[in-house]
C-alpha cells in the first residue's frame, strides 16, 4: 500500500468528546469515525485490525472444536417471550416493529436464537456436546455509551454457545474455552486476568471475565485479587474476610435510649458527635429497584455493592433514591424524617435487606425516622423488622483478607474483553430445548456461553499499548506490519532502495506501506508513530554508507542496518506470529 493512496486522515487534535486514550487515538489516527452516539464507522485501518482479531479468535475457536455459523441480527419477539427475556431485558434491548406490526429486536446477544436452532437439530445425546459460535455486530442501547469502541451501542462480538448432557461436560467445555481465551488474548498481545464475576442479565451460575488490567479510567471494573493465591474477582462478586472491628458498643452505651443528635446528616458527623467509631452505626440506605423502594442495612464503615443488592432482589435496574422519593416514602409510613435520620423501625410495605455485617452488631446506633435524634445501644430485635433477610451486600475494600488464603487483597482496574458463563438450563428449560438421552428420556441441554468483544479488544489493545505519540500495535493485530519512509521522495537513490525494500517485503507476505508522500520527514514520522506501525524503516542520507534506520515502535529502539537486514528482520518477525 502506498501512503499516498491509504484511506486515512490523521487529525491534528483529539475529538472533543473523547475521554480515554483509545478513543482519542483511534479517532485522531483515522481508524474510526463516529456516526451517532455509540455507533462508529470502522475505516479501512480499523477494519484490518478487527479482521486480524477476528481471525485469531476464529483460529483458536476452530482449534478448540467449536463450529462457526452466522445468525440474523434482527430477531423476532416470540423467541424472547419463550425465554422470558422480552420483559426482563430492559431498555438495553432495541425493540422495533416491521410493516406488519410484528415486534422484533436487534440482537444484543443470541441465546434465544441459538437455542431454537439447537432444539431443531440436536435431538440425540449422540450429537452432544456441541459448541457453535459466530462473529457479528450486536446492538445494545447502553445507558451510557462512552469511551469510543470500549462501550459502544453497536459493537462486534464473538459469541459461542455450548450444548451438553451433563455438568461434567459443561465443566470440561468451560475449561476448554478458558484455555482458548488465554491463547487468543496472548496472541493479540494482551495480558489478561481471569476473574470471578456476577452473571448479570445473561444469568447462570459460574462465570469468569477476562480482564485487561489497566490503571486508567478506561477500566470500568474494579478487580480484587490476591498475590498469594489465584483469587481474583470483579467487585460485583468479590468477597473477603473482615478484620475484627468494634461491633459491641456496651462501653459506649449502657442502655437503649433515644439521644439528641442535631444536624448529624452524615455518618462522619454522627460518629464525631457521639464520639464513636463508625463500626457502631447501622446505616440504612434507600434504593429504587425497578421502581420499588428497598432499604439496605449495613455497618456504616462499609459500602453497599449495588449489583449484589440487585441480584438479591432479582431486579434489573437499581439506583439510590432521591431525597424527594425518600420524603415520599417517609410520608407513606407516617414519618417526616430527612436522610441522615432514616432507619428500618416502623417501616411497612418495604423490603428490608441486611448485609451480613449487621449480624454481629450489638448495642449500636441507628436512625429511627425522627429528625435530629438517634437510638443508641440498640439491637436488631429492638427495631421490630418483620421480615429481615441477611445476605452479602458488601463492597470489598483493598486490605481486607482473601477469602481463600487470608492474605490482604489488592485492587486494580480492568477492561472486560471476554467472558465465559455456565448457563445450565436457564434457556433450554423455558424454551423446551431437549434431546433424547440414551435411556430415551427427553432432557434439557446443559448450556454454556462464551463472549469476546472484538471491537472492545482492539480498543483495549490501544489502552495497553501506546505512548504520547500514538499507538504501539502488537504485531499480530497491527493494520500493517511496517512502514518504509524515504526521507526525500525526490532523492532517486532513497526512492530506489525504499521501493526495493517495499517490494521484497510484499513478495514475502509482509503487509507494508511505502510513504511516498512529498512531505517533510517530521510529518511522516509523526503519522507513522500515531498510526502505530510496529516497524519503521527509514531510508535517508545514510544510504550512501549503505545503511537504513530500523525503528521498533514498541521499544523505541533505533538501529542503523543494511536494507537486506531490515527486510529479513521484518520477515522473521511476521513469520513468528503466523
Ligand atoms: P459489560 O459488563 O462491560 O457491559 P457484559 O457483561 O454486558 O459487558 P456480555 O454481554 O457478556 O458483556 O458480552 C460479551 C463481551 O462483549 C464482553 O466481554 C465485552 O468484551 C463485549 N461488550 C459488551 N458490551 C459491549 C459494548 N457496549 N461495547 C463494546 N463491547 C461490549
Ligand atoms: Mg453490558
């Protein structure tokens, strides 16, 4: 490819709506163009990267025994009714009607469709286990599309689904996919950590996410991990052992009574006013889950993890109640307390869920829905809660102890590039997707599903590999392997050598670009760094001494070598990734 012909326009500035490095650089280097919120054009450079990632995924999935197919992007409502997800999926599901008023949706994922295919074809245990996958665009009307390709509304995904006859078969396929994923991300030049996770809207029991670890904002997940053992979990799923805390307030409160606590609206203000540690305060938080209020109780030095609470209720959407809503709820219960003085006592017709930390609390302090007072020396029985459910709602903090080995946990951020789920019979049962077992009985498939964000993986690679000048693509997923830059296109010798290198490389299967533009060398080098060619061969004045400059983008290393050496270095490197 000649640079003068390459379909690319590099920009001087980063786009103003880009918050993270991958979005900034992919836009500025001419890889993507936004069409509308969360929807991007993948321009030729981007498409080359995406196809390379797809091919790596394809090769490893095929090697792992999975078979590729392609399902339609538009799906009929009926199958979603069968699975129960037409109601359950929420606003992320983009729904539409055709000219006959038939309801459809744009595929956010394909469990329903693949299960309907399986039940038509996989009728005998002899055909199982089977794993089917596709690589395709998905659409999700994300609440907050952001970060460019990292969280788009339309994005490319590889989704695979396995069908088996037993948990053992599922365990085996899960492990098989785990190994395939490890190879895929390694080949893409990405280091990933497999972490335990919540199963979310897709459902199921066991699941792991493959995270690219980063310290930047682009990592939307907090990952808790242990250096001493293999424990690693997404914050929405992580658990820990707590260090001992003061939970018995006997020495602070000899009796149970109501005390004045004027203007103590926050936990800090209350603990300061009463001169007590916050571990002695029972915090009550009001959430709205799918339009219904729920009170969560937790020891006040700890934080509620919203996904855990949402899953306890089995809800879809969660948010903290506004002060207006709290006022309303108070009124319904015959109180007029404002946030800071709220508690479970006397609250009717509202679900109350307590975190496990509450179990150990004695003689604590709690709001009783009266302004400017708290009940001190209280115990849970004093609150007269009708139906109290204890569960784990707590957000883990770094330094708490590993649930496996007891050493302090650490925290980092991660970008989820793929995940694997054990679905069990979540779809096969409601959709009556069964096979005949050896004993002639109809049984539902035991299923698994396995996703990889192709476009997100490309963006994650930029997050992991860049510097202030631009992208440093890993060779295996770079749009082109090398750029050859003659410093002066008017210099005949330089052009001759550059063209020879270019042609030799092409003849050896290397994807090369010749920068034939009549531009200043500074401009060409800047573009080369921004676009992120893994290698640059510069043909300049030193060619009179028989040397070219060979630059490795990842390391920044520059060496003066003979043109033939430069050529064979690139050919060797490219061979190594094939
Ligand atoms: P997230 O928690 O980040 O929303 P998810 O749990 O919804 O991800 P899945 O439904 O399992 O993800 O989708 C499989 C893969 O598709 C994810 O691991 C991720 O790499 C990718 N993916 C999911 N949502 C998006 C999106 N909005 N934009 C780009 N890639 C996405
Ligand atoms: Mg999601």
